[in-house]
C-alpha cells in the first residue's frame, strides 16, 4: 500500500482536495480531524495538554484558540505541545491503517498540514502539494471568522513557504483554476500513482 502525503499552506484548498480523493475511493487520514478528536471531551490529549498549558482546558475540552495563543510565535512552546500530541496522533493513525489494510486499498492519502515542517515527507512514497495564487490564498483565509492579516502572517511564518513546498512536491494540485480543474488533476495523479 502506497503512503501519499497531502499538504499545503493555510487557505490553499487542501481539505477540498482531500475530499476529492475520498470521493474517488481513496482512503484519507485527516490529521487535523484526529487532533480535534483528541482535544474534545474525553480525548486523550485533554489531560496532558491541560497540565502542560494551564488554563487552556474549558468545559472538559481543549480550547483551541486559547492554546493557539499560548504557542503561536513561540517555538519552544510549540515543540512542547507537539511532543504531547504527535505520539497520540500516531496511535490514532495506527488504527486507521489497520482498517485500510484490511480493506485491500492500494494507497492511502495522509492529509497532514505540517508534513514538511515535521519531516513526515521522508516517510511517504509521494507527496502532493495543494497550492493556489498568493492573493487567492489570502482572500480565502481572511474570509474566515476571527482571522486577521496579522494572524495570517503569524501562521504563514510557521509554515514552509508555498514555493518551497511546490518545488519539493512529487505532484501539485492547483486549486486556483476552479473545482473541475482540480478534480481532473486529482484523477490524473491517482492514475499516475497506480501506474508507478
């Protein structure tokens, strides 16, 4: 079974692209969704994150905004958070892989926003980067509730630049030309991955 990394900076259309792979019958592991579950009531990360970052657990779940404020622009704090969360995500992913292998799938998409930043690309058979023009990315992100230009800049400062991601990718899905164009690129990538 081929392990395919799917990544892209904020606002590039990665979630939409992941959904296209899912619609094409390819199993997709969503690292962000796994983290959401770990942070929710009863999630395995609630206790350890609450101990490491007092005040970020509210009503039995990790308040993602409060946590974000604690780690944004603070590399040591982010490193401490990742040391707690990444092993828990790894355990969660293990169960997903068992199910996918049992289904006989020939490939799996791992939707990981910080794939390059964490070195996860080294464990992949191929990497797909989702990209769009910078002005489109900015417009998409600034439409999100609670987003500001300053917050966007702080997030981008923690991510590998789009140009570098594109240069390192095995495949690029350009979401700047509409959904049908992106869907056609996804179909072509699946065909190439099955050929190789």
